[in-house]
């Protein structure tokens, strides 16, 4: 590949070596925490107010299985929206209690190490991302502050939801950028990256270490024992599973999928639509088919569907009753696959296609990226 293809990699990522020239970590200089909690909450408010009238028109985004229940979902959605219209979100955001929560979060994030947050791969620590519980502790403490200053049941629920999504987006931003790095690590010779083959292997293992579930002790042991090769082997396992699932659902597509990476493939639907899919991730909670990532004939569809899901969850946070809406939308799968779409961002970035990178960032829904874009 031409050297120009590595411009994004060289601009964003920096390999840190110790005094003995051993690679110890890779940081992403474009990662930031510029978005304050108050600005995030106001953005969410404005977004919700402008879009909430269209929430009842979103049944097109439900899976076929859920459409059977769409009448019931619509009924409950109407009930939720009636409650939401009564709720004064702007009043909550402008309250003194909100300012106290915002101040607490601002002070807590000042204590967070910039280098630690910008670390997207740690080559010398096999449990770096597992042990990094700083954000979890901040979230737990923030919820206690919310409970103290927001005695009202609805106010407290909404504030807790905003805190969870705010901190969630911060964590998601790093994971997305890790996926961008993963594209470069798996598509360019180590020498062009300024690394050895062994260093690339450890860097990949570190990125995938963050994917291991908390209680998956067996995988953690495998990782520790095979630090140089765990990541590459895991990617091969994912690739194999993705290919098997693509074959299983081959009648849905008119072209053999082109795999850009183990997670995502470009193909054409039986109706002739060019699309990106993820055979690895299932479409929705009740739909086991490959997930749609991007549709060239409907470039806004995935973005709008995800935005719709987010708005529904936010609306549901204002309703204390357990309901079908909350249960259905809480278990949607799109958030997991979004974090891996950094691989596609890297794919298009290394080809100089800024139009596609902008579309992919937009459908990540992450205000840290969409409000500021990935800065250089």
C-alpha cells in the first residue's frame, strides 16, 4: 500500500517506548473529553425535543418479529410520550441540583489521567482495560450524588440515564478508536507501522482484551499465556464464525461477501442493493440474520434507526412502569457492533474516502465524535 494510506495512522497514533526501546503502549492523540456533562445533556435535550414527534412513525425500524407486536408497542409508546410531554427536561437541566452533579463530574474527570484515557493498546499489561475501573467508580459515585440532590423519582431516573450515557459515550469513544487502530494493525506490514511482528501481535491482544467478559476466566488465562498470539488467533476464530454465518444466510445476498475484516463484509442484497453487513453480529434481538451496517441505497437508514432506538430508551427512562417498549429496545444489539465500526472507519480513512468516514461517524451517534469530529 502507498505511504499516503498511513497518513491517518501516523497523525493519530503514537507508539510509546521505554528507555530500553521496548514498545509499552499506543496512545491516540485524537481522543478527547471536550464534551462536558452539561453540554451533553443540553444536546440530548435538544435532540429529543426536535425528534420526539416522529417517535411513533418509527415502526419501520422494528424487526419483522417485533412488527407482530407493533400495535401494542405503539400503544405503550403513546402512553410514554404523554408522560414525557408533561416532564420539563429543560427545567431539570437548569436547576441548581443539576449544576451540582455537573460540578462533581467535572472535578472527577480532571483527576483522570489523559495518557490513561488515550491509551488504546497496552503492550506490557495483559489486564490493563479489565483493571481500569476508574469510569465505573465515577459513575457509581455520580449516581449517589444524583440520589442526594434529586429526590423526585422521575428526575432521578432521567439524571441517572444521562450520567450512564455520558460516561458510556466516553468509554465507547476509546473503544471505537481501538477499532480504527485494529484496522491498521491487521492490514499493513509491521515495518510500515514502525513495529515488529511480535509488537503488533501484543497490540492486537491488548485491544481484544477489552472484549473479554468479566467472568470469562478461561479466555483471560489464554490471553495471559499467549500474549503475543492471542489476538490474532481470536480474529481468525471470529473470521471463521462470520464466514459460516454468511454461508448460512447466503440466499439473502446476490454476491459473495467481500470481507474487509473479520467483522464486516461488503455484498449485495437479493434486490440488488449494495450494502455492508456484519455476519458476526445478529441483526436484532429477535432476528438472527447478519446485521446491516450501511446501505448505499439508503445511506441514512442505519443512522436513523439507531437514533430512533436511542430516543425511545431516553423516553423510557422517564417512565417508571416496566413495559414492552423498554424490554424490547434495551436488548437491541446495535451498540456492540457500533464500537467495531471503527474498523470500517479505518478502512475508508486509509483509502482517503472522507465522505464515508463522516457517514460512519454520524451513525456512531457519539457526540464526542459527531460534535467535534475525530480531530487532527
